[in-house]
C-alpha cells in the first residue's frame, strides 16, 4: 500500500477514534483535505445524531458559516425543512433545480412558499442551454435515457454551484427506504459534508409538524402525488403505497443522481 499522505498521518489517531477508515481518508479529491472533512462529519454526527432537526440545522449553520447551502425541490415534503431553516436563519441560501420539466404547480409553490416563509436567498439553478441544445433539443431524452436526462438537467446544474460550498443540507429521510435506510445526520461525501436534519423523522412526525405550523401543502399532494419530480417521470400512487413509488414508476431507477457519490473536480474555496 502507498505511504499515507501527510494529512492522514496528522489525523490518523483522531480518525481512528471516530471509526473512519484509512482508505476512506486517502480517497483522492483534488484540492480537498478529505481526512479533515471525514473527521468533521464524524464528530458532528456523533454529537447530533439524536438531536432535533432544528438543533441539527443550527449546528450545521454554525459549523459552516457562509459556506453551506440548503438544496430543496419544493416538493411534497419540502415545507417542513424550509420552515425550520427559515426560523433558524431566513438568509440561508436555498438551491432549487428547475429542470425545465417540472410541474407548473411546483414552480408556483416555490414562489409562494419562499415568500410566505421569508426565505431571502432562493437561487434557481437550470440546465446549461448548450447541454440542452446538444443532448436533448426536443426535450424527449427522458423517454430513452433517464440517467442522461437527470445528468444534464439535475446533477450537472447542482454540481456546478454546490461545489463552491463546504457543506449542503438535504431533506432526505430514512422512512423513504432504499439507500436512505441508514442515512446519518451528518455524512462526508466527495470531500463535502452533507447534512440530513430530517433523517430520523417519521412520516407521522413530518405531517404533524406541517399541521402544527399550518404549512401549505404542495397542491399536487391532494391529487395522489406523495413525492414530486419532473412531470414525465412522476405518477400518482395508490393510498398506502411507498412514498417514492411514483418516481420513475415501472423502471429500476430510484434516484435522480444528485445524492450518488462521485468524485468532484477541484473546487473553489470561496463562493
Ligand atoms: S426526472 Fe425525468 S424528466 Fe426529470 S431530469 Fe430526470 S429523467 Fe429527465
């Protein structure tokens, strides 16, 4: 095996105590001190794994002042996390990916909810026009290659911007199942810290929070959509079905790809 790099050598004892493996710490990431990122995520997770979502949010915003953004789809369950974030810091940067194929109701909901919650910095990310013209000029790629379509419409626009932050906040929950069943509250992915304040929250607790705070539901929830994405790839589901059963229904695909670990290029340290 190669000699450990200087960073790992310095942090080996600390990482070992946190249960972080040597191979993880040595993952090559251009311009990123991955051992430090792994250690920070592990320490924060140990401290806040059983904390309330609001306390997790506060800890995350304190740990990465000005260097953290919240990513939201303004979908069926988004209002809870956005409401919590607005209470902790309404100036937090919120990143919203408009793929160009979202339901019109989602675009309206994004505008209305942002205003209602007083979110002051909602940034709309879009696919690059060049990619759209080259890869999907007729906007029908979703019919033949959903991974490629999500790649240029969702993953690439987010990667371009989120790469400028040290950490980002997601709305994922364990009750969504699949790869999310073991979701930690803080995790290190590709040289960044990802924060999942709602990881521990049950569907019942989520719904109760929305009722308690009179949060407006996404208008399509009442029409049978418990999870929302682009209109070509989202179907209504029967009562009691899995929350994400209507996403890419009838195919093997379960995730758009923004939460799939991938090596990132060297990223700027300020944004
Ligand atoms: S969800 Fe469907 S339409 Fe939207 S980007 Fe992915 S494949 Fe394309």
